[in-house]
């Protein structure tokens, strides 16, 4: 009888473990994972805001009498900084890297250093302000806060699925304890299925301004 009881107990433990594994698998399958303010399943519009800023900047520059040939005379200082910033930013969003918040912070710091090195270019000061605005919430929270409701407004998730959403990379859902949540990703762009920050919008305006001025031959040369 004792042997039967022991076997019964072991069988019950095995069943419980299997039930736990099934439950854990179901919970994982029931989780909606997003890369911050971007839709993983539809990345075709990920760069739409940047492309739009470039197009607007080019149109404004040409309308001011500028021409594409003017760009051949442009020499950026410390170009390697922005190259490394872009590479690290893409890597931390799409690869499972340790300490993603610190990597994102380093990426923005390099972008800011590039902007400062080229601050004499008309419009680069605007880019710098946008980068600083994006840096602030990461410094205070260790990640970029994302407004949950904005994900719904951008068409990335359904309202009923918000409690199942998790964010990968250097992002976290904002709550009552989040510092400077208003400077996080709070603005939904439904046409691009993403959420951006005020800092992102400032950067995009700055990029358009820099390009328009370069095409029109307006603004100084970068620092050497």
C-alpha cells in the first residue's frame, strides 16, 4: 500500500509539472510582444516618418532655389558617431541584447555628440533639442516609456489585448510611477502603425530643416 501511495504521489507531481508547463506555454503564446512603439509584424512603414521628413526637407530646399548638387560640398564632422548610433539603435531594438536601456542611452549620446559637432549647420540645433528630449526619460527610467493607450490609437493592438502586451528592447509601458512619461512614446501615428515621442517629432523637423538649408546653401560649416 505504501508503494502504491508513493507511486501515486510521484504521478501527481509529474501531472502538476506537466500542467505547469502547459500553462506557461499557453501564457507565452497568449502574449503580444512589440518592439517599443513599432509593429513587429508590419515593419514596412517603420521608416515612413523619416522618409516623409526627408521628402519635405528636399521640397522646401528646392522651392528656396536649392539644388541637389549643393550636397556634394557638404562635409560632416565625426560622421562615424552617427553611423555607430544608428547601428546600435537598430541592434538593440531587434536583437536580444543585455542592458538594452544602457545601449539606447549610449546610442542617443553618440547622436547628440554628432549633432553638437555639427551644430553650425542650420537646423542641427533643433535636432539636438529632440535628442535631449528623448534622452531624459531613459536616464530617469532606464528605458523609453510607452503610453499603453497610444498603442491602441496607432492600431498596433486591440484595447482588449493591452493587458497581454509586453515590450522588447529598451522600452517599457508607462504607469503612474514613470518619470517624464510625457516625453516617452506617446503620439500615435496610425498611418505608419507606430508610436513616437515629442523628441522624435522635433528630430524629424530638425532633419527636414537641415536638408532644406543644405540644398539652399544656407547655414555654416560643421566644426572641425
